[in-house]
C-alpha cells in the first residue's frame, strides 16, 4: 500500500516538476535562437563586447536554472532517487531564500536600489544602438511607462547619437528615440523621426511632443499604483516554490519509509 502511495506521489511529482524542465528548455531555446539571429554564436567573444545589458541573458539564466531544477526533479521522482530530489528541494529553497532576502533588502535600502536603477538605465542608454534586443527593451519601457531617460530627456546626452554637442554629426543630435514621443491617436503609421531636434525646443514646448518624466520616477509610481498585483504575483510564485519543496520532501520521506520496510 505504501509502495503504491510512493508511485502515485512520484507520478504527481513527475508531472509537476516536468513543467520546470519543459519551460526551462523553451527559455533556453529562445535565448539560443536570439543569439543565433544576432550572430553571437558564430563569434562567442562578441558576448563580452556589449556595452549594456543583453536581455537574452535573462532567458538563458532563467532557462538554465529551470531546466536543471526540472531535470533533477523529474529524474528524481521517476527513479525515486532521494539525492536528486534533495538537490531539487535544497536548490529551490535556496532560490526562495535569495528572493526573500532580495525583497527585504530592496525595502530597507530603497534609496540605494533607486540609485542602482538610475545607473543601470543610464548605462544602457549609452548602449542603445549597440544591441537590437536592448533597443527594443528600452523602447518598450519608455512607451509603457510614458517616460524618457532615467530622470528626463536630457539623459540621452549620454548616447553618442543623441548627444547635443556641436561636434556631433549625427542626424539624431539633440533628439530622443521615437519611443519618447507622445503618440497621436489619429496617426496610423508610426513616425520614427518624431524625436528629431526636439531637445532644441524650450522645456515647456517639449511637453507637447515627448514625455518629459524620467523612467525611474514613473516606474516607482507604477509600483505604487499596482502594489497589490505585484505583491500577489510574488506571493503566488513563492507558494508554487513552497509547494514544490514540500512535494519533493514528502516523496523523499515516502521513499525512505518504503526502503525501511525492505
């Protein structure tokens, strides 16, 4: 009877943990495909040449972690291997602990996190034209949060193409990316040149054409307005992790109980 219980628990664990493996493999596949499209796989040294954050790294890291967890959990449940199940449980517990620690530190050191976010955005503003994925990520963020730069449009002076110095030969000089532009609902076609020369205008005049608020402030406002939703997502993820840990530990206990009766 106990052996049957172990088999059923193993099947449940295998079905549950297999999702980690499939999702992880999907993330890895997307990351590798993105790198192949950018020619990174043919020139591995180009990975370190990027001046800013490459969003593909996020897919690769998350995919690798989820695949390792899924592999250990699935094989451990299928073969009733307590070592792999313990590895899965401890690894998932470590991730949960790191997430909890990061959340507490982010709350305690809010000002430091804000400074780091500002540094991160400005660093990636400099590398805006260096990587298409980074460019799309910045454009999405500026459009979604109706912002421009870390603290304002003038942050785009950090980019060599948008820098407003007289020696800058770029046509985008003293401008901003199109994602900073206030959208006209009547326009069906996206005007990618709407930000040209806009920073040559007076600041009050700029408000009619582009977003003048920084993304750091807008992101903070978005977090405050959606605090319940964000907290709900984190709690949901935490509960799934706790469920996975308990499931693995319960299966380990059942396997040990069966072996003790042999």
